[in-house]
């Protein structure tokens, strides 16, 4: 005797205000079943004792092979059927009460059954033919100093533009700031004219006396000026933030601390051997760095107290299941009743589902 199944197939649902013909399910179903996104197949002999409601299986669907969730086993089918191909998972991915709740959601909210079932499936479970299941992880750069902070700051003068003024100032720093003949400076810095030296003199960086070039700035000020001349001063905030950190920083953390930082700058620092860039898996924690103080719920008004007493008595004290519809204008206190009911439910080891309106109360 042939055993049949009814299943939800992982296929996009047409959404149109015009009547559309049902997609052909490889000669598996009637138009009514197609509208509900459920389709019938029969079980091959080797799977008759294996497949149960909640199983994820591969089925033929037109020219494709798609995944489907088995809803129920049946003894008959409304149309000619094809056999399911194989199990996608050895154990059922959904249990009976989840399928029942999906059916209730579909009926109560006039939603396609297939979409209601997908609500209970973890992301990434459903795949297309030939795809290997994989967990998608977020990877991000982590940045740390490759040398000591002192060495990194000292070597920044090697980055940036190579200009005549920068060569003059760097050479004078190497000489310890001692005066040097102007001809020696020009020869050492490969200058064809004195324009770079004259420009530095006009900016009060050096002085020219008796054809001697003398540095007017102390070493720290001269290094800052040299960084600016080479355009390497933009790297200083990045080095300072990395030096102050007690661990490698994620790229987004560095960008937040130093708005001037960018990918090109990080690559240049890496090429100079000043930082290490390492791509790692980033595990997001939305509550990281946040503290939420426990607060006491506000005292209920007389109207709220009367409503809560009825909800508590009917829903908790008597261990029954009832539905309640609260009437009240905005700000009348309905949400506090919802919160009390949720807290009481969680305190009893149960779970609660909250549908938040688009105004995000």
C-alpha cells in the first residue's frame, strides 16, 4: 500500500493582486493545494518506515530538486504524485506542536502555510540544490602595533611625501640640530637650489646666518613639523589610539575612535611595518558595554489593578488558557498589563511571544 505525505516546499510565493495560475509542482498537486503552498508526494519503499511529520526532505519540483518540510502522512492524494528523493536531515527538524502552531498562525493571520512553517526553522537550514550548509560568520580586521609605541612614533617621519623641505629638516635632526654650512645641507639633501631652505627660514623653522643653517625648533617641535611637511601627521591619532589600547582593536572600534582612519591608511602603516592587520571572526554582542539597572514596576492604577486581577485569575491562578482584549486609549496603561502577564509567564518557566507594533512601544 502506497503511503503519501503532504509537505511545504521551499519555493518563493507569488504575490500579486491578479489571479495567477499555480506553479506546476511536477504534477504533484491540485490548484487548491498549490494556493496553500502544500504539495503531495508518495514515499518510496525504503523510506516508508522512516519519514515522519517534521522531517526535512528533498523532493522533485518541476525541473528542480527542492527541500520540503513534511506536514503529515496520508493514505491518499488528490492527484498523481512523484516520490520524494531522500531525507535532508536524519531527524525531524520540527515537532508536532510546532506544526500545529504554524497551522494556527496561518489560519489566524491569513498567511501562507509555508511562511508560517519557516518561522520555526533556524536561519540557514533551508538550502538550494547543490549548496553545502554553512554558517555565515562576520569577519573583521583587528589592528595592533607591530612595534613599540615610541618606535612607531619615531618612524612615522619615514612615511608620506619626500619633499626638499622634509629632507632638510630630517637631515638637520640627524645632525643633532647643530648648525651646518648651507652647501653641505644642499649636497646632503640633493637640492639644486636654496628654495627649500629659504622656505623653512621664512616659516621660522631654520635660520640662515653666515651661510650656516641652524635649526630653531627643539627636537619634539621639529619632529611634529617634519610629520606635517611629509603629510604623515594624519597617522599620529591612529598610533596614539593603538598605543593606549590594552588589546588589538577591531576596525570599527578604531574608526570610531579616530574618524580620520581609513583602509588605505591602515595598509600604508602595515607596509611600513608599524601595525599588524589580522582578519578574525567578529562575534557581535549588542549588550556589550551596556548596563541596565533593575527597576521596580510602577504601581497599578485602580483600573489596571482590576484588569490585572481578572487576567491573573483566569490565566494563572486557575491554570486555564483564555484570550483577553484590552480596550484603552494611548497612554491608558495597557502595556503594563502585558508586561505583568509576560513576567508572570516567565516566572513559571514558560515562554511568551510579544508582537511589537510599528510604533515600537
